[in-house]
C-alpha cells in the first residue's frame, strides 16, 4: 500500500518531468538573427530569414562559452510542420 506522501511525491515528480519535456520541445522562432536576445549555452533558436533553401530553417545554437560570452553556431535544418505567420 502506497502512502499519501509517496503518491504526492510521485505526482509532483511526474508533473515536473512533463513540464521539462514540453518546455524543451518548444523553440522560439525569430524573423531576424539580430532580434535574438541573450542566447544561453545550449539554447536553440530558429531564425526564418530566408537564408536557407526551401523546406529548411536556420538554427542558431549557443554552443560554447568564451571569455566574451556565448559563441553562436548556425546551420540549416529541416523545417518541421507548416510555416506560421
């Protein structure tokens, strides 16, 4: 028999895990790279500025910490879903 405290702890852990998964799955999309605020280490942001081929979108990643801040790397990736305006 599971006690009430254990049930509450399990429910809290499950809801925290679910919120972390859904938060990580959503990516911000900007129309210009200049509009991106401070990029954190490991953060991925999509930029729809038309610089990538059709069906792809630019991904900007905070890839490495340097003395001057977070280094950004850019690459074109497959666009998922329909284009939102």
